[in-house]
C-alpha cells in the first residue's frame, strides 16, 4: 500500500510529524538537522543529521522489535522519514542510567563515570516551559501521567530496552552510559515505545578510549559532532544491518 504524507500536525526540536492521508492511525516522522541542548537554549545545525539519526533509530527499533519490545516503528520511507503507528504520547521522559553523567553528576555530586548498578530509571515531566523537571512516582501519579501499575510497566520496559541496547552497543565497542525514552498508548491502550533513539538521546562512550560519541560533543563544545554521529551509525550498521 502507498502512503500519502498529509498535513503537519506537530513540530518539535528534532522532528516534524505529519498525518497519513489513507490511515488516521499512522503518522510520518521527518527527522530535522537542528541540534539543540539545555532545553533549546543552545541551538545548532548539523547537515545530514536527519539522515544519520533516521538510520540509527530505525535500525535500533527493528532490533528491539525483533527482541520482543513493542514499538511504534513500521518502516523507513526515505533517508529522513519513517512511518509509525500514531500513539497518544505520555508526557514523560523516561531516563535510564548505567553510568553517572550529565544532570545526575550535577544534582547529586556523583563523580562522572561511576558505574550505577543496578541501573537507575528516572521520570522527568516533558514540559519545555518548566525545563523538564524530575518527577517522583507520586508526583507523576498526581499529574495523572499514569497509575502506579503504569509506572511499574514503564520501568520494566525501560530496563528491558536497556539490557538489549547495552548488549548491542557493547558489541560495537560503545558503552551505553544513559539514554531517554518516550512511550505512548496505541489504539488498544497498550503502552508502546515511541519517539527515537539516537546520539541526540543517548550518551555513548568508546569502551577503549572513553571518548564521547554523542550529543555531549555539541553540548560541551568538544568538536567533531558529525564525525561522532557517523561513527555511531557505521558501528551500528556493521552489527545490525546484516540481519535487518
Ligand atoms: P541528563 O543527564 O541531562 O538528565 O540526560 C540523561 C539522558 O537523557 C542523556 O542521554 C540525554 C537524554 N536527554 C534527552 O534525550 N532529552 C532531554 O531533554 C534530556 C534532558 C536528556
Ligand atoms: N533535548 C533538550 C534540548 O534539546 C536537552 C538536551 O538534550 O540537552 O534542549
């Protein structure tokens, strides 16, 4: 069946979302070249980022699906576009941490690089105006973002995804330090993984050199941002493309 891209329904910092004319349960995500950090305060552009992130995210979602994780992903439409199921998004950023970095080191004074075992799952409110604040489970329930059972399911799913991603990145010589997921509900109200997984939403360190390969290159002005993203894609293609 062919799909006709319909009207723009949402534009975020990294993607645009369009309707699909033939089916109201489907949407098209168009990846953008813009790079933002610190809640949009720092802005940049990386030519070709849309293509690289589309490819990285699509390969990872196919891998997760093959391993029993329900996701919104259906198929790649072009270098920069994917077709997905439309989800009713839950306004939570679900962060998983295997190694201390970023805001955790700033807030809790934990040294960067310290292993976190067992991995930590945290909820943040997805609200740019409020700066995506950290939420306790009780606060998430108070805001009606989910029931206690829903939050437990999100944590279970996030930890399962973490295990699958940690292993596959290890095979690529990359340490999965932390990452952010977003979930939504499908038409049957089941909780499904949405959004994207890319160097925009993960911290990935080279296992041998410790080099940062992700958006921290942009956040911290480390340089060679594009090279980092492309290297991550190369390694993912070497490990995952053979059987996708
Ligand atoms: P943090 O250390 O800034 O809390 O970030 C944890 C992880 O979540 C890191 O891999 C980057 C990712 N992340 C996003 O993808 N979007 C965001 O808005 C934030 C704050 C973090
Ligand atoms: N995603 C957020 C932004 O684009 C924060 C970050 O990733 O640093 O502003």
